[in-house]
C-alpha cells in the first residue's frame, strides 16, 4: 500500500514540475494581437492600419447604420476624393450622401450601398467630390435671385445647408437633389435635368430660379426657417 502511494506522489510531483516548465516557456513568447472586423489592426510601431474594404473583414455590401473600422476606411477613401467627412466610423446620413454622389460621378448606379463595384471605384479614384465653397454659393445665389437674394439664400440654407452635394431620400425612395433640393421625380424631368446636373451648383441655382419665376415666391419649398434672411455664422 505504501509503495502505491509513493508512486502516485512521485507521478503527481512530475506533472506539477512539467506544468511549471510549460507555463514559464509560454510566458516568454510574444503575443500577437488579433483584430476584430470592428477594429483596425495595430502595427508593430503602434500605428493603426486601415481595413481593406474588399477583404473578408468587411461586409460584402456596406450600408447605412454600420459602425466599424470598415466605415473608417470608407470615409478615408471618400475624403481622398474630396468629400470632407469627419472620419468617425459611423455610416450616417452625410456619409451616405457622399457615397451616392461618388457613385453618380463614377458612372455607377446610385444606391447609397457600398458594393464591390463601388469599393473598387473608390480605390481606383474614379470620381472627385469637389464642389463650390459656401461663399461662392451665396454670392451666386445673390446674383441669380437679384429680385429677392436674401430670401433665396435662406431657402437654400434651409434646404441643404448650402451644400451643393446634398441628397435627401424621400419615403418613396425618390431623391431631392442639390442646393435647392430639386425633386427627382417630375420636377427634375420638367426642368430637363438629371441627378448629375442637379448636383452642379450653377445648374441647380438656375433651375430653382426658373421654378421661383413661375409664381415669384418660394411656396414650392416647404421650410419654416426660410422666412428669415440668411446670416452667415461668425468666423
């Protein structure tokens, strides 16, 4: 009986020693950080590395509402094209607007969804998102709407925040386009426009003036703030 207990004790001690050796060896090995799709990888220098939109880490089709490192990369690519977005990793309304404008200018179907074709076009730099600065927009509206310039600027400010690339999606799925949010249904067709033309600030301002000239008022635009003259923010 004593011999059996002696053997068991020696065996248990051997296991304990072996475990201690294996633990000590494992503790000396370098650890590799594994990044989730929602977090960019970290290089050896500690800098964050972007996720490729075409990699397995990103959805095949990216959509409104997504929040992760793939959106960070999307926003970075859009900014490279001139979008001027805050890179916050949130696929919100402004990011979707810029995606649609990019798709239109790249000759793609404007869905606001970032599919493989859109991803490849972004990496290839197929389109630019540059447009007029706000000061030029205000100046040109004053020139075209000489009859009521301040009210016209106020309407455009209320409709689009004076952003020539502003796109709004109606509940029906039809878009409103540009500075004066020209309705993408019958109104755009009536004016002889296309989404791409409506995103051109000169065309949009001239088209809005033609609409205004029919009644010489701004009843075509539903916007309560437009009754007040536009006043640029200080600075």
